[in-house]
């Protein structure tokens, strides 16, 4: 219950950062032993920022240590150079062109003369086909490049775009393919959702859980797929990308070797199959708590302890209470109103749905020999919950988790991740869950340029529109301007967009973007309503926007 930040030692944290800012020690691998050992033994003594810095500088090899050291020192100048070059290409005023050319020259001189600049990493160009072949080609590519010390640059067949945004869009495409309902049914990686939305992709509210499987061809194929996923996410982390697959925290807890139990099972309202198992787990826990209370009361009053027969009678009374549905089957997150639950006892409920010792209680793999014919009762519900928990988080997923860990190991040593907790790893690998921003944050991270200022009407319209967007619209906007539908780790503070006027376009034109540089071009709209209509049309109907093409309607 204590805030983790309270344990951070400011002196140790500062000392480690100073040590990591010595490029010779970092690149040559001669950091003192304490700098790599202490954060693994006592990660709570160091801030998340410092632990991420340690990971970048020590986990990925000397080449990437140089790369990330340069990025921390001159990365801002390199990004500014790209922005100035864009403004220069669009400029027609001779005086402004001269100013921009001079600024560009100054930036390049600063970068070249910097003590931290050694050059760029070699890149490996990988060509991919979107569609049915994407996952197979990606698997082959990750097996080849995972052990190399090169940056990976992806280009899709039939498209001319390439660069950072296209490579990020590759990770987005693969993440979406792995989340497809049809793909998951062929190679079961994730626990299915309740299919309430009838969507193309799995949409579990708490995130994707690893699908427990028994020995057989399906598990063998799933294990191979998880090895690929480990390589993919390791490669993305090494290069500073995210793979926006909405994994649950429990996945990373398993990867770190943490033991999970009944508290981690799906509950009603989580939007995934297996909710019944969680409901029965809560019922079993209440039975246990009630029996403990009966014994404690008897001891306190000096009476004899209840006999097994008396405890059995008490359990039967609990099974006949008519509030089982209201207490255990109603969602606790407000997704549905508890009043909609019909008065129902445990005894009547199990007689209607007939749960057995199966993976979800109603279907799936048997939890024990003959489990499909073994009904769940008030007397064996504890055994059912224990066996289900063991299958969901141990024997049924251990092979897949080990394969994922091996995939990460193919890219960098897995033990480098033990300094992070599951929620931190989830953010680092998959990005921010919710897209949150306020007006001040937008003003700080939407950078007007090319003659546009924060006083310009078009810029003000954009800020107002972004504030009013819901989560789905914000996700589409991020995808439109950056080729990734999620914020990077760190949220809006780690994100920026350069906003330019599209003076050559009329107010009837659509906004366009250069996702490789996080740049948005806005025509001179006369009202917020005009911007709303055109921006939404561009966001939801554009294709290949990293190439500045918009579908003509």
C-alpha cells in the first residue's frame, strides 16, 4: 500500500545516472559492478527513468549503447533538423529560406562537432507484404535479425513510404494480426473475449491473457508463435518502438516468474471467457471466510468447534441463499447494473448451467481425468477453483511463457528486465493504455511552425477538437500522425506533433500527415466545425497516410 516512489534513494539514483552519463564506461562495458547488480537486487531504490536508462545503455550491446547515448545527447537536434528541413522544402520566401538554411547548417555543425556523435547504426531493410503472409514473413524476419546489432527498417510491398513511422506501423500491423479473432482460433494464444461486440479483434477489458492449453499440436504451434512474439517485442523495445498489443499485467507477471492464483482469474465484467471461474472463486473464498469466522466465534465464546456435519449443513445453507447472483455474478466495474440479476441461489444456478471441472467451468479442456462429467458442487467448489487456477496460470501456460521469455533472450538478456514490475513492463512494451491529455499538455506538445502560431485560429481549432475527442478518436488521431494508435511509454510527455499550415490547399481539402516525422498539415479552415469534419474524414478514411495520400470520395 506504500507508494513505490517513497523507497527511491535520491543519492543512489543520482549516482547511477552520473555513472551512466560516462560514455566510455557504458560503451566499453566497464561500469562498476554495483551499477548493474544493485538495481536488480533492489530496484525500488531507483526511479523508473533511471532503470530505463540503465536498460538502454547496458542490455542491448555496445552498438545500441552508442546509439542511445547519442540519442540522449543530440536526439533533439536531429529531430529539429528534420522539422527545419521540412519547413525549408515548403518555403518560397527567399529571406525565410536563408534563415532556415542557416539554422540547418548550425544544427548539422553542432551534431558533427559533438563529442557524443560517432555516426548512425547500420540498418537492415526488410520488405513485407500486408495480408495473410504478414505473420509468416514477420516470424522469418525476426528469427534472422534478432541476434544482429542493426536497426530494422521495414518497407511494405506496393508502398513507397519508409522510415521510422513505417517501421512503427509494422509493429502495429503485426499486433493487430495477433489480436484477430480468426487468427486466435487457428493458433490459440489468448483467452477469448465474450464476443459481445462481434468485432474483428479480441477486446477483453482487462487485457489479453495467455490461453491455457493441454499438450498437443495446438500448444506446439502456440509455443512457436510466442517465441516469435518475444523476438518481436524485444526488437521493438531495443529500437524504441512499441508493439501495441493490449496484454494484461498478468502476462508480464508470469514472464517475470511471479506466481499467480485465484485472485487473477477473470471476474464477471472482465469481458472474457472464464468469468464463471472467477465468480466461483469468490464464492469459495466466502465459504472459507465464513467457516473461519464460525470457528473463531466458537473459540471466543468457549464453545466446542463446529463438527464436519455442522459445517456441511452451514455450506448447504449458503448454497441456498437467493443472493448468489447479486453477490457473485454481477459485474463490479459498473458495466451492467447489479439490479438486472435475477434472485438466484448457488444451488439453482449450478443446476441450470451445470458447470463441470472444465477450463471455464462450462467448456474447454478438462481440469482432471473425467472432468467433463464431474459437476461442481458446494462441497467441491474449492477443489475446482484450485485446479482451474493451476491450469490457467501454471501447467496450461508455462510452455508459452517460457517460449516468450526465450524469444526475448534471442534479442537481449532477459535478466535485464527483472528491475521492472509487471505494470512497468506492460507500459514499456505495449504503450500507454489510456490516452489522456489536457489543454496545457496539448499546447506544450503540439508545436506550431511554418508561419502557424499558438494564436492562429486553425491551431486553436485543433486543440479544441482534440480535447473533445473520445478514446477511440484519440487513438485514430495518434495513428494518423504517428502510425501508432497508442501513446509511447511516459504518455503525452514523451509525444510531440509539429503542426504546419497547408497554404497550397483550399479549406475544402483534407488534413494530411507525415507520420515519419510526426507532422500534421492543416488547410486554412474557417471554423472548428470545418476542421472537425475534414479531420475525422481524413483519420477514419485515409490509407497509407505516411505517404500523404487520402482516399478520394
